[in-house]
C-alpha cells in the first residue's frame, strides 16, 4: 500500500496497529501514543509506503530525528542502534530507499 500523502491512510494505520501493537524497537514495550515513522524520510521520497513504516514511542522517535539512531533493517521488533553501529542502515549498505517505480 502506498500513497502520496505524508500521513498513512486509515487502512495503513489499521494494518500497522494490528501487525505491531507495540513499539517495533526491541526492548520497548510502549503500546499507547506510538508515532508512525517513515524509514525513508517523507521529505525525500514524498511517498508513504506501508512496508517502510514503523511504530515507535516518542523517546525513540526523538533519538532517530535528533541523534540519527535507526532501526536495523527488517520487520517487526528489532534493534535500535546509534549512527556509529555497524548495523545502522547507513553503515550496512546504505539508507533504505523506496522501490523504483
């Protein structure tokens, strides 16, 4: 599912809430007031792709936005690492990008 708006559609939001009832950050059990994060910044892609959205608490969202932390590639619960970690998407083969097309 994809669309050109910044916010996920109601269908995308419902699917995210069903698949990820809590934060996707490994070790974070927050279940309420989760933010929806674009793995590829919307300002760059101008797309909201379901496969590139994650739910995270405001603390982890802040670390991502301000300090460059990121979830390791994959789906579901996974490690959240600082920019100098070798598993960070920038260090493990580049930023995640939306599929061409």
